[in-house]
C-alpha cells in the first residue's frame, strides 16, 4: 500500500490540516479505514487525531482517493465534526434509541424459552363479497313450426346438441373486444 498526499492545506480558522490523498494498493483489496488512518498518521507525522472523512475506490483501478482532516486534539475534533463522521472514526459511540411504548399500546411480552403448545384456534371462514346477480336475457320458448319433423327417422341416429348459442352469449357478455380494422399494415 503506497500513500501519496495529493493536496495538503492548513486551515488556521478551524485549527486543522486538510489532506486529499491517493493510495495505490496493487495486489490487495481496498484498505480499511483504520489502515488508511495509520498510514496517514505515519506519512504526516500527525501528533493529534486523524479523522477520515471519505475514501472511494476507483472503478477498474487498484487505487483509492480520499479526504482526511488532522486535528491537534480530540476535543477540537468533537467540536467541529458531525456525529456520523465521529462514529465512523471511533471517536463517538453510536447511540441506540430506546423507544418507550406508546400509551394505550399493548405491551409485548419478552420472548419465552419454551412456548406451551396450545390447541390451534379455529379459523373463521372468510366471507367472499357477494356480487349482485346478473340479469340474464330470457328467450321466449319457440313454438315448433312443424310437428311432423319431430318424429325421429329410423335411418339417421339422433345427435345430441349442447346449448351452443347460450355459451356464445356468455362469452360476449364477459369480455367485449374491440374490432381492429382488417386492412393491410403498411411497412416503413
């Protein structure tokens, strides 16, 4: 791991040294934050606290660019830096928020080691929403035109017919389809 300081700037107003750097790490992965901080402290001969702001690996290359700040004391770093940066650098402990239970909310009991087996509760049957009954068109019974034709002929076996017209009407009622023009499509 080879560290090169790209830019070094002394910021007297904020009492810190700001450093832009590049690390070449051929043959190994991206170095950790602690490794980068140790390398910066060694290179800059820092007597104070090194705060690593960001470090980004370059795509397709074995190098990492970054930005760090060197403060003369931990107290000065705590005054100026934001809490997320301090937590990342190990200067501030992460605060875990304890959410008090809301008033009127049920209290969740602590997890028990062994739960007694209880009889399964009977499930309530789910009620399906009832659709309003569809009005069907009733066809008037047709009067036979000629009764003489109803007599079966001995030579031809009778054919059983399914109510095909009713099935077609149901399909039409369910999904009306748009008719497309049957003309030829023109290409580009």
